């Protein structure tokens, strides 16, 4: 069993490394907050990320088959709810509800 000095030193070193690793991103990004590029990306990236996610999720969807109706209907409901209410949680929950409802009832195998 290690002595108390070794244990205390190990805990202090671990705490210092953990604190430094958690503080480093904030310290490194602080000067970038005023950057025009970062401000531009912060405005444009959310929509870009959502487009990439939608394309990724629907890339293998066979749009000529009946099974494509549930995801496409859920997508339409999600977009419609978001344009109507501008509430991300409502949009996600509504689209998920429609998809699960259609897959488990209308298109159940």
C-alpha cells in the first residue's frame, strides 16, 4: 500500500490535469469569440448541420417504394411544425411521433 504522501500527490496531480484539460478549451477559444469567421459560422452552421443530418438519414431511402412514406411524412411534419411554431423540441417530438405511429400501425410488417 502506498504511503499517504504518494497518494496525496497522485490525487493533486490528477486534479490539476483534469482542471487544466477542462479549462484549456475556454482559454483557447476566448480570443476567437470576436472573430468575424467564428461569428459567421455560428450563424450558418446549425442549418448546415441539419441539412447534412437529413441527407445522411435519408440517403438510402427507396423513394419509389411504399416504405418511404413514413420517413417522408415524418420529415414533412417536422418541417411544418418548425416553420409554424419555431420550436425545435416540438418539431422533433412531432416528427418522431408521426414516424413511430406510421411504422407501428400502417406499415407494420
